[in-house]
C-alpha cells in the first residue's frame, strides 16, 4: 500500500494523523536522514509491520513523501484474503 505523507520534523512529540496526506510529527531534525529513519519506524509501529516493510518511494529530501508499506502477512490483512 502506498500513502502520501507530510512530515513535520522537530516536533515536541511523535504523532500520526491519518488522512490524505497523512501528517506525521517526528522529534528528529532533518539532518543525516534521522527524520526519515524516525518516520519509517513510526509508520512501521503504526501499521504493525517490521521496519524492513516500510520504504520511502519518493521525496527523500522533501517534507512531502510517498511511502510504501508492505502489509502482506500482518495482523491488518488477516481474514481479508
């Protein structure tokens, strides 16, 4: 599944707001990829998938990103096959 994400770096708390685009607040600053890494960890926790199942498709250096979340075999897809 692909989602559009707007990242707000340097926030006082980590938070996720669903919508289009999803708004994700991260504590990390956008330096050395730390905000991107925190974003991917937050989304993997949110969707209950391993961190390796979440990837930035485009927008690596932008606040607006497209993120791919692999949901196969997770709790969210059980019973939907």
